[in-house]
C-alpha cells in the first residue's frame, strides 16, 4: 500500500480530520540517514505530522517544523508541502536506547523534555508565519497537540506512531490529526475525547493493515466521516546539483579558487536527504564570474 494522506470532516463539519499511512516515507528517511531505532521513531513521528500539516496548505505553500529538544538527538527538522512531499533529518541519527517502562521506544529521552517546537509556514507572502511553543513531553504527538491549541488556537488531537523491525527498518508508521471547529457541541467533543482514549496505538493499527479511512471510521463511526481528498505522500527532496552550483557561485571567486587549489574539487551533502554532490576542478572553474 503506497503512502497517502486523507482529508475529511465528521459530525457535519464540526470536526476536521487528517489521517495517513507513512511507512514507506519514514523508511526512505531512515535508509537515507541510517538512523537507529529510537531516532527513526522520533524522525518518523515528526515527518508524519509535518506531512499532514502540509496537507492543510494550498498550492505552492510549504511548512517547516523543528523539534529542538535538549536530548541526544540534537533536533529534528521536517519540511512538507501541499502535494504530500516531505523530507526531514535528525541531527544525530545514531541514537538508540533500551525500551522505556511501557515497553516502547524511548522517544522522550532521545528528544529531551526541555526545548521548543517551531512551525514556519511559507504561504507565498512577504513574511512567513512562525509559531513556537515549549516542548511539554518530548513524545512529539503531545507536543504538536499543545502547539495547535496554543499557537494556532485550534483544539486538536495529534497521534503519530512508528514501529521498527529488529533490523532497524520501518515496520509500520502513520498518524492522524483531529481538529474541533468553532461551534462544535459539547456532546461531540466529549464523544471524540472518549474515542481517542480508546483508540489502539496508531502504529499498531497500520501494522494490522488499517487504512487511513478505517482509522477515521474507528474514531467517528463510518456514517459520520466525509472524505474530501486523498493526497499521495512521499519522501522527496528539493536539492539538486544546480542549486548547489548557485550556492557555490555565491561564495565568490576567491573562495572557489581556494577549493580548487587546496581540495582540487568540492563535495557537498544535503542535510535533508544525505545526497552527496561532487564538483571537479573544471566545474568549479566554470562557476567563477
């Protein structure tokens, strides 16, 4: 099953919902960054949530999410857009611990419980929209729930989960974001809270073969859900050799000549996808003004 995100409403528009299966996307990120189990879970949760937040946008708009905790991961950055394209990296991918007291990957220990989450939206305007909140648990889903309530004033429930195989590959990943719209009745809100409490871990539901639609049906009841759009989701980076050429050109002729004289070429890697680009002396010479 290819990864995708669904956009839906429930209870006659009183609730807005997004759900996704992101197993392949998270596995691609893990493979590119050679991340270990706990780091993969943290990166996977962040990428999954960023993907759904990207699906809230329109056209060419994009979003960058940053989880900057005081744990050994050193920070997680994920980009997403309205087309379901996401990319992300963790500063220190080789982080792993014993399972926590609940028998789960200890994401909070890896992320840290001090620090902040920030969201930067590029909506094609002159200024970017930026929201920032403190990390409250380091579990990522709870932290983004807090972000929506406090930075965007939208009562939300965010769930994202990642299961990792013994060989570190990704077994299952997915998530949901449920948002209560203005005017929602107390009855709907309390019913929703109850259903979310009863919901098994999202990664377990994905592993069992539940689709994003089935997850929302479990939350709201099949007759209550209205699906509006399905967006394919994939790991895709914006880097290219041409972009790096422009960046090198911007360093100026003196710096480029230093690369030629001292290193006889250049090598550059993209943080987001770990792709490495090589430049020969001749290619660097051609970039000089």
